[in-house]
């Protein structure tokens, strides 16, 4: 039964030209993002290595000094990056990745990319993390709402319910299909990480798995958030039968409210 | 032969509606309705718009919960055993709901598998041929189908899922006489093979031709029930209009 629904959703997906084009566009953006991010990472690493060598030379050639003076002379430290930064550069672009270490002073990191960027660039650059975090949810919402809005508009939701399947089973079928569409985005990233894992000994496999699980959880969160609206559609056609998902939607609503309230409170406190 | 072909238990109700009421706010759409449909029987519901026919059908399908009374389909309560009851039902509304981007064959394959009946390509094609869908249309997308063709696929779905009962809501509305006749023949064939058929219609001629029992609704009540022994004896149009006039609706 799950396979039947899976095949049907893929067939409909393939025949809906708009979704295929959207997927191809985002998939291409993902590949470009990996390529661009990988190039930037390599350039940054090269520059960092050259600068580190020069900095080391400067430190070693500072001449004879007592240790205290040497401490005041200071030294630049560079934050190490792992190849995972190609996928998700993290907060380095905003917090800086070079620290000037000197005696008696607590300097903040410098050379954050955002310092030299216009505001639009601060929203995100073309890297896999930005695509996964910003564009993937839009794709999930678009597909997910299409799943049920189309079923309801066409009247086929009644046909589904008349198959004798429970709303829970229908929900899981839709969620599985939506998950499979969404995971297409993770394919290039997974391929890149697999390649890195075999070719780069520095890559921390636990960190890689952790990051993979976090993104997987992120996708699941958006799928659940989107499909929690199913309660609305199914409650109309199938009254009083969807309390389980009402609860899950209520939990998500509550979580969003909690986060929103705290973020707003904190930002207001900051002002 | 399809399991619809079984002629057993013809006298046992497949659909049983007992003292069912349904209210929407202050309006009582269905008021203490009793009706049964046995295997092999076609039961037609007649009545003016808003009389409660479709509400009754929606209660039988489990899309509405009755406020009072009980509905059973093949022994399953439509409220407490909804999925089991629905598994015994097929529904053909005025406009049969199918996936427009899929072909008739793909729609049938999916809906049949969803209902737990995995059928071979030959079986599916055989079912579509049996409902007289043109061979050239079987692998064409449904968005190119006429209304009559969609209804044939709807009947094919009922056959493929071995539905014990068919619920039809205005099935011949908007069909040309030839398509209406073809549809009527298919329905009679299904009934002859043991399906219980509950049909709401405004087509008095088809009701008189096809039905074994006719119930005339008015203001949420069955005001007249006509058994098979009387159907061909009475002037149905006059009887219907008289019932409407008596209730001052028409």
C-alpha cells in the first residue's frame, strides 16, 4: 500500500512540469553551491595557510625580547576549518575567524565577511547550508500543501478515505512521499560528504554524522509542520478522527510561539 | 468471476440505516430515517433539493456523523468501525473524483492497490473493458475523459475493490440519454451480481426503470416508500409531485 502511494505521488510529481522544473532548479543551485563553496573554502584555506606561515615568520623574527614584551608583541591566531565548512560555513562569516592574541587584552575575532558586505549578502550566500535552510522549507511547503489541497480540490481525498485506510495511514504515506522528494536535496551533499570521508583523513566522521542528523531532523520538522495542516483537511472529510495530529500540530504551534516570544523578548531587551 | 458476483445473503441488508437524524444548527437535515438496502437491490432516493438525500448518503459514507441513530455497512458501524465500513463501499458522485494527470488504468491500479487488492495488468484492463471504457481511452489521461467515461472508471474502481455496496449521488445528472442508459445497464448488472446500490437521483424515469425500491424524501423525512411490487404500477411523477405539494416545498 505504501509503495502504491509512493509510486502514485512520484508519477504525479513527474507529470507536474512545474515541480520538476523547480526541483531541477534547486538541485542545480545545490550543485553550484557546493562547487562555489568548495572553491571559496580552498581559496580561504590557501590564504590562511600563507598568512599563517608569514605570521609565524614575523613571530620568529621579532628579535631578542623578554617573554613579557613578546606577549605584548602579540600573535595572530587562525580558526581552523574542517571540510564540512563547505556544506555549512557556520557563523564564521559573522563572528570572524582571526584573533589577535596579546597580553592583558581580550580582543574579539576580526575579519568577519559580513563586516564588508551589503545587507542583502548578510541574508546568505550561495552555499549548501543556505539552500537547505532557506529554500528547502519553501519546497516542502509548496509540495506538502499541493498534496492535500489538490486531493481536496479534486475530491480524491474522499476516494482515499473510502479505500478503508485510516487518516493516520494516509498521513504517513504522504509524509513518506514528501520526505523522499525532500531528501533529493541532500543527495549532492551526501555524495560530497562521502567523497570527503574517503579522501580526507581530517574529516571528523562523528561530526559529519551529527550534522547529517541535524539536517535530517530539520527536514522532518518542516514536513511535520506542513503536514500538520492535514488535520484541517481530514477533519472536514473525516470528523473527529484526527486528535493525534491535532496534538502534534499543537506542540509545533506551542514551540513556534515559545521561540517567537523569546526571540522577540530578547531582541526587544537588546534594544 | 468477481466476488461481487456472489448471490449469497440477498435478503440480508448490506446497508442498514436505523432512526438516523442529522442536524446542522437549527436545521434538521435528516429526521429519524430508516432504510435498508439488501444485496442485489437498487434503492433510489428521490426528493427535492435540500430534502436530505445527500446528507443521508454522506452519513452512510462516514463523512458526516449522525446526531442520532445507527448506520451499518456489511455489519460495520460507520462511526465506530469507519475504515472497515468504508472498505465495503464505493462512491460515485455526480462528478467522479479521479486524478486528472493519471490515466484511467493508473487511477484504477492505484485505487485498487490502496484498497488492498493488487491486480495484474490483464485483470485491470479486463475490468475497464467490462465497464465498456473504450480501449483507446484506457491509457489516456483522465483530464481528457467525458463525464460518462469517468463514471465508468468509478464503477471499475468499485469492481476492483470488491465493494459490497455502491453509493451513487446524482449519477446520471448531465449525461446524455445514451450514456445514461449505458450507466444504468452497468448498475443493473452490478446489482444482479449481488451489490447493494443506494442512489440519490432526480431522474424519475431511471429510478422507475432501475430501482427495486424508491424512497421519496421531503424536509428530511421519508414521506413515501415504494416497493418493487408497486414501482411499475404507479405514476411515479404524479406520486412524487403529490408528495412535494403535500409538504408545500415544490
